[in-house]
């Protein structure tokens, strides 16, 4: 997490250009929000958006949920009932009818509300680049769920929005919650060394000597069974059904490698302090072949090449009846780290680095994190609201955009059957957005076929 001690402009900041002449100390004080209230709007009111709103309420007693926006009325109504019905947050959920908005432009109308300080963006990933961009343009702080895009054009929009957020002094925190989990943070402090604790993919970490020595390879996995399916109903148009069943359409989810496996790939980028140079791999649609599964794959197996000759095996699968495995394994010249939610262990000669707050360990013994491990889903919002309240800046936009592009790179390699470079992804003009965002006809794009599907 990048944090700088620059003050944050708020909705009450600078009524006119003449205010720029205010002395720096007075200006800093004017930009800091009162802790009595941080007003939050939620864009995307499904299970993740509603859950993120709850996490935000738990993160800071100053948080108030004051607006909702979603594509369809029933999903918004369900979220509204759930949030209003939570007795522990009585008085902190204020959702008047005119603050509960639906439709493709609902997020823009929500962002027009001057009382909103920050927004949670948690609808289908295909909509996130435009929503992040619009939120920054509206002067709002942002919590954006991962991934932040489904194609390279969207990634570039998010990076541009993150750069604008820096210029405007706005905060962006991403839903890559491992970056906010105590066990991961302590493991990375050891793996990367003190100088790189909690840092992002800035190219500086490759080759650094931490507890593992020099990192030589890594593996990451998100293997599990299937997830939910939203069955089609006669009253749904093509567009509405795809948006409700969004997991299974690449233009909405990015495929499960982008929507889900990004977590693991983000950890690899973090550990190596770099993004991959090249990717080669396979994938397919072996079990989930019915029309209800849209046009995505059900498995991927990939090899990423990182700077310094570091090879990373990446595997993800959503197939019922198969054993689960969700973890990252990082191999160095002096040890091996195994990481998963709630678990961090380092084995080998570099494993012992005693620390009274993180499990310690004596010479030759494995190190295992045993300290407190509060919910990282809540800690994400703690990071955002603390920065807002303290007048600091935190901006994870570029970092999560690069991890999103890493996952897109893997998908592209599997979809096309080609070896794909980072340079190709950065320059790619692939834009999966439909020509018109409106309820109506929308044919399902054909399933990608290696050897036929082209790198765009």
C-alpha cells in the first residue's frame, strides 16, 4: 500500500480558486474530513457489494451508507432490506428512496450526490473501469473490488484514473484483501526484506535477499468446484440475463482466471516486486459446456516468466468433484514459503527470524505466523477510512490494474494458444464492451479456440 502524507481534498474543499492562496497548514486542516461522518455510496448491490458495505460499517464508526446504485431493482431492494435490517448499524444506514437508483446510468446519478464522500464499486467487473473513472472525475474516494477491468483497454482507463486520483489527492483501495491480511503482510516482510514490506510490483523486489534468499520459482493455485448460476427466465432480455449471470461471460467477469485467480497472481507480483514478461499456457471448457455457462473456460494451466528468469506455475479450475487448493508457494535459494488465507509458513534455512509478535522461531525450525489476524475484508476499509481521516493518501489503483492485466495476459495465452508478452498486453486494443449498454438483444460471443482466436 502506497501512502504519502499529502492532504486530501474533500467535498467542502476550495469553493473558489482564491482559496489556493490559503497558508499550507490552514489548507491541510480544511481538507481533512470530520470523523463524525464518512458518507459512502454502494455501486453494485449483489452479495459482494452488500458484504463490502457491511465491512465498511465495521471498519469505522464514522461510516454511513447513504446511497445504493444497481442495474436491477430487485437486487437493490434485497441489499437495502439487508443493510437497513442490521440493528447494530442503526442510525448509520440512511437510504431514502431518491438515494436508491437503478439502471445503466444509476452509478452516475449516485456520483452526482454532493454528500457522498466515497464509493464502493462492486458490480460486475466489466463495468468497473467506467465507474472508477467516473468516481474519480466526481471527486470521490474509491474502494474498488478486484478485478478492476476485463480487457487491456479497461486496464489503461483504470491506470489513467489512478493517476488523476493522485493529482486530485483522492484515495483508491482495492479488494485484493491479502494485501491487508496480517499473516500475508508479515510473511512478505520476511520474504522481501524490511525495505520492501507491504510494497507493490515496482520492479525493485526481484533478486532481493529476504528470508527465502533469492526467489527462483513460484506456484499459485485457485482450484475449486463450481459456483452459482442464475437461470434464464422468459422475461429477461439477452443483456439482462448476461448481467445477472455475469460470472460466465468474458465481457462481464473476464473469466474466472481474471475474476478469482487474480488474488493469487497479485500475491506473486507482490512477492517478486514485478510483473511478468511472458506467459504460455493452456485452458479449456471441458465440463461446463451448457449455455448457462456462457463462453468462459472451466480450467487454466499457465507458466509465467518473470524478470531474472523466475518461472511461475499458475493453475485455476472450477469443476465439481475435484479437490480444492487455494494457495501460493514461493521457492527461494534458502527456503520455501506457503501462503493461504489465515496461514503463512516459511520452511528452510532462512525461515527463522524471531519476532515476538509474529511467531518467532528458533534456528532450523519452520516459521509460522501465529499473531492476530483480523478480517482482511474489514482491514481494506480501515486502510481507506484511516487515510481519509488522517489526511494521507493511499492509491492502490495502478497496482491492482497491473495484477488484473497479469490475469488477462494468462487468459489471452490460453484462449489463443500463443506465447504472450507483457508488452503486447500493454499495447493491446482489446475492448470487450458491447457496442450498446441497454436491455435488449446481445448474442453470446463464441468460445475462444486456441489456434483460431487471435491476440488483439
